[in-house]
C-alpha cells in the first residue's frame, strides 16, 4: 500500500480562511468573519502555530473536534520539518 501525502501542506489558518470565504453569504458568519480575519491574516503572515485554545474555538465555530485542528497543525509543521 502506498503512503499518500498531500501535494502541498497548508497551514490550518489557510483552511480557516477558505472556509470562512465559503460561508461568507450567511449573516451570522459575516459577523464572525469581520472579527476573525485580521487575526488569522496575522497568524498566517508570521507563520504562527495554532494553539490549543484556538483549536477549541475553531472546533466550536465549525462544529468539528479540537483534535482535527491540532492534527492539521501537526501535519503542517511536520511537513515543514518543524516539531
């Protein structure tokens, strides 16, 4: 069996921005959008890691698990050769 890997690893913050763009038509999401985008853009620009509390908030926002976001962060960092 082949060990499949993504062609390009992206930061979880990039995934969040894409998801927010996809949901931008909903009013409740627009309110969140205006508050969170500058924060995410700063995290992306500085390549800052996703923290545990941020993963919890994203899990609540997107109705996912905190573990999903932490795993995305770990995969991204490992792909960059960072622990």
